C-alpha cells in the first residue's frame, strides 16, 4: 500500500514538471499557432543555467535565486527567438514551423555542448528540502512534495492571469478567435512576444527545478519536448486545463506503467495518445482548429517529363551506370547512400506532396525496413534476398497499422501522431533488448557474396532505389495518384464525385511506408548493421530536410535534395565537430529564404512557356 | 413520374432550425428552382440531399431508393451530381484533368496504379468542355481561372458523372448578368438534351423566371410556396418575404 502511494506521489511530482513545460507549449501554440519544437531546449537551458548560477551564488537564496534567474533567462531567450525567428514564420505552413524550430533545437544542442561540455551535471539539492519524509512508512523526498504542490499552484496562477488581467483576457481571446488577433494590430506584436516570454520562462523554470532531481544532460530537450507534445495533444492544443489533466494522466501512466511493463512505458504512453486522438481528434479539452491553413500556393499541374528531360534522365543514368569504371570505392559508397536516401526522401515526398500528409516520423518505416532485414538475419539466419523482400513488407505492414490512425487526422495533429508512432518503434528497438539487441544494434548484416563488392552493391542499390522511385512516380501519374491529389486539393469535391479520400490516403501512406522500408533494408546492408538511431527524430527530420531542400512541389526535388543533403553532410561531418549547429542554421535559413527548395527555385528561373508567367501572376 | 422525393426534411444546428419539415418532389426532366433569402436553408437542404450532412428527420428517395444517411460518395454513384455554392475544383490540375478525374471515378478506375491518368478519357473530357465553352482553356491550371469559368468547369464536372439529378447551388453567383443568363440557358439546353432533372438555387430572379419550370420558396427553413413561376411571383407570402429582405422581386418587376 505504502509503495503504491509513494509511486502515485512520484507520478504527481513528475506530472507537475510536465505540466509546467506543456502549459508553456500550449499557451504559445494557442496564441501563435506555432508548435515550438525548441520548447524542450528552453527546459534544458533552464537546467544548465540554474546549475551554473547555483554554482556561483551561495546559500539558501542562492539556489532559489538560480532557479528564478534560469526561468527569466529562458523567458528572455524566448523573446529573442520570437523577435528573430518565429515572427517570420507565423504565416508559414506548419511543417516549416516545426522544422525551423527543430533547427533551433540542433543549434542549442551544440551551443550547450560547447558551453557545458558532454558530461551530465549533477546540481545542488534544494536548501531546506534535502531530506525525506515518511509516508505510510515509505521514504519520500521532501523536494518532490514541493513539486507536487507547484503544479496546481501554477495552474491557479495561470487561471488568475487569464481571467483577471487585461493581458490574460487578450491572450484567451486570441487563442479562441484568430480573426480577433488580426484585428489587434500593433498590440498583436507585443502580445505574441510576451506570450513567448511566459511560455519559455515556464519551460526554463521546470528545467531549473529539475536540477536537484536529475543531472542536467544534453538529451533532456528532446525527451521532454516529445513528452510535452504528447501531453498537449492529449489535453488539446491551446488548452491549459487540458494540459494539466493530460500531465496527471501521463505522470501516473509512467509511474505505474514502469511497474507493469518496465520495458515499454513509452509505448504505453504513445498508445494512450493514439487512442485519445482516435476518440477525440482534438484532444480532451481541445477544439477543432477553425481554419485549416492555406499552406503553400497552389501547386502547378504535374506534367510527364518532356523530351529534353527524358534525354537528361537517360544521360544521367548512363553516367551512373558507367561510373564504377571510373571512380574508386569511396565515391561508390557515398553514391550508394545517396541512392538509398533518394528513395527514402521520395517515399516521404509521396506522402507529403501528392498525399498531403506531413509525416514527422517517417524514420519509423525506414527503421522497420532495416530491422525487418536485420532481425530476419539475426534470428533466422536469412540472407540478403529474403531480407530485402522482408524490408518493404515489414515497413508496409507498420504503415498499414499506423496509417489507419494517421489518416483520421490532419495538420499538426497528424504530424504529432506520426512522430509518436516513430517514437514507439524507436523505443521498442531501443528497449526490447532480447530481440533487437537494444542500443548494441544488430551487427553483421552483410550483403550476399555476389553483392559484396562495392560496385556490385552500387548497382543493386541503383536498380532497387531507382526502380522504387520510378514506381512511385508512375503511381503519382496514375489515376490513383490523381485521386490522391484530388483528395488533398478538395476533400469536399472528392467526396462528392465518389473518391474514397481516406482509403486513398491510407493506401498511399502504406505504399510510402513500404518504399521507405525498402530504402531502410538497403541501408542496413550497405552499412552492415542496424541501430535504433535509424528511427530517431533526427532521421525523420533528415528526410524532411531532403524533401524540402529539393522542393515539396516538385517531383525531382527529393532526388536532388537527397544528393545535396548527403553531400553536404558528408563534408560537414568531416570538417567540423559542430555539424548539428551548421545543420540547424542551414535548416532555419532554408525555411526562411528558400522555402520552395532547390528544384523549385530553379524552375522559377527557367525560361517559361508563353502565357505561364501571366497565369501565375493572375494566381497571386 | 417524380425522380426525387423529399419528405419532412429537418435539420438544426445547435439552436438554429436551419430546415424545418421540408417536402417536395422533382419531376423527371424538370428544372426546379429553390429560392429564398440568405440563410433560408437552401444550402443545408442541398447538403442533406447529397449526403454531406445527415438530416435530423425526414427522408430522401431517388427513384424509389432511400438515400437518407448514405455518404456523398454512394449518393453520387446512384446518379446525383452536384455543384457547390463556393466552387470546389482541383487547383493543382488542369481544367481537362478536373473533368478526367470525374470520368476516372465514374469508370471505377481510381485504384489503377499504372496507366497515366492524363491520357485517359481525353476525348470525352474535351467534348464536355466544348459543351460548356471551356475547351480553349482545357490546358490551363484550374487554380488560375476567372470565377465564372470555374463555375463552367463545375458544370462540366457535374455532367461528366452523367447524373440523373443535378443539384446546382447558385450556379451563376459571382458572374456578370449577361454571363448568368447564358450559363443558365446552356444548362437548360444540356439538361433538356440529356433528360436530366435539375434542382437549383439562385438569387437572380431574372435567371429563375427565365428558366425554371417550377419554383419552390424557402423562408427560415420552411417551404412557404410552390408552383409555376407566375403563381409564385404573385403569391403574397413570397412577396412579403422578399420585400422584407431585399429588392430582388422589385428588380424583377422593373425589368
Ligand atoms: N454547419 C453549420 N453550423 C451552424 N449553423 C449553420 C451551419 N450551416 C448552416 N447554418 C445556419 O443554417 C441556416 C441556413 O443556412 P444555409 O447556408 O442553408 O442558407 P442558404 O439559404 O444557403 O443561404 P445563402 O443564400 O446565403 O447561401 C443559417 O442560419 C446558417 O447560419
Ligand atoms: Mg447557400
């Protein structure tokens, strides 16, 4: 009994920290409509800054001063981020907002690494609360009692702020009614900035308060932000009370889940989220997003490759076929990876572009493909050919199951759900040690003897990846692909002319997953190993960056994007320790100055057929 | 013989009773106008007829088959085409592809993963576009057309499904007066040739009186009159509704 109570209380303490972070995220989303991926970075910085300040200041006031200082620091940084970055993104599609703020995550990670170093930093205990109390005979940290009280206290203060002050009433009005935010004019700018201060200060506060409980480390940001996403999505985007309820739910789920399924608490958490979203697509206390955002400018119609383009493709293919005669193994290995990534990016593009489903967790299917091949080898001793058949099947099956949930949602909720599913797959790969080998991965996933020479595997990848990309392209031009785009352009019209929109999306999601799985399988054999980080958020983001780099609205974009991205990454990793910083800056720059991608930009430069320029002008 | 029978159709949104106990029939080959002031419930009626929203009460029967509660997809397959008050076409496709999309669906080719869609049913699509006068613009993206032209494309798309009943929600809204008369004349002609029944809503009384065979009048969700145009025009209830809400009948009187 005592044990259960202690477990319950520690669940409450965890819920409190979670609530502080999630409330900030939710408030920011409510007003700015931006899902701030970097929210966890403010939490992490809060912890690091509190650690450093507590080191300098001394005494009882020192610790609390450090906590307050860290919160204010995070808030001020939030203001800077709003002024310099977010302000430019308010009208961008959700995907760009997620990506740009993820770029910020990468930047902060490397800066934190440079300033505080790679070691975990264990901070001081809170003066006066170092001890334990006994609850039904069980020891319980005094400090956690403080945290438990803090959650409801902050909820109460926020309620007062939102209902009793002019500023708070404005915030609520802005959250509930977009039009009215527009009508605020100049005040809107100040409102947004101040909301960022409040939201990020809450995250910083939560991070600082965490210092006595766990060592500050460089993984804190992603861990907390994913959890906060879950909370906010379950509670309903923009609802503080919803965030509170959901934090309690998640806090307890983790406290007790760890007793029942120690290996799969994360899975449990994400499953609950998926279920909540199926029953209540806008979360427990959320409301439907009023106007779906108008995303990009309307895409121009697709056209089959012109004569010139066909010749160019044939020439490129001829060069690629002849290349092994001319270049060494290193270049072949890099190019093989480019082929694989091009297929991966094309599969994501298929879902995002024609399908209109932004997947923020496409790494799940890449990883399922790789693990499908790897596990078959590890447990059944299967060779490469069965492995490469199993890869798209495993991933396709995963996409079939996850897709059933995903096609029910759209916009941010869809992005969050795909992310959640990717985290499920990741945590299974990471935690199910006996089957997947955990973070030791699976080694010795080598190609069959005939495909072992670098040039042979190069050809194999060229054929399979090239074939996969060709098939996807063929589907885009087929009636199925047209119906898919029709469902994206106007679900209303599509429903009224007999197109089963959801079924098409589901099928497309599955196909896209299977293609990503084939890429994953090839990747496994090219590396000879499979690790959980194949399924990490960064892998998903890499794929998004490749697609955007090439341009979402173009068909060759993903291929060009994969080539440019992989080339740059290979170079960057060779020359700097701070590649994440560079990548982060590059992502932000890309979103801000170059949103139509490389191929999109080139197409704009190309001389156009008569009349086209005029038509585009009319379209504006 | 009537093709569509509507019985006691009722729908409220929260406290608003948008449609109250509406019953009417559409005869084969008939051009029936549904008129009424803004907010009278016309679009809501249409949405219940094509399955977009489910009525609280009442039934819709098409040639003896009950449509109530079916999805728009099923109802479309049973022969009910529709154009929208706020146009809904595919902006990322060309005009011709918009029509081809309907043809592909009608021929149940939506799960074909292989053959290039753009080269299917080309002649049929161009022929339909010819009929609505959009053939010269067949290769333009639908997203860049003038509003009146989009309405024509919608008509071609509706005809492409070979409906037996066509629902047209304000087919001429947003067009110049001359264009309106032309488009409606075109619709009337096509409909006559194909023997399609049409139910349309329209605010322009010139258009209504020029082409409707019969008119039904909706006010605050309830039917207040029905009959041939001259009868409806002289109905005191109808005149009152229109005098209270706008000058449309006055305009008609002047013309
Ligand atoms: N989805 C909805 N939710 C709430 N109220 C609705 C909804 N759709 C329609 N209404 C209300 O129902 C009533 C009828 O609306 P409807 O659009 O059917 O009118 P209408 O006759 O088509 O008008 P108009 O001539 O302006 O197109 C109006 O009061 C409208 O506000
Ligand atoms: Mg209407």
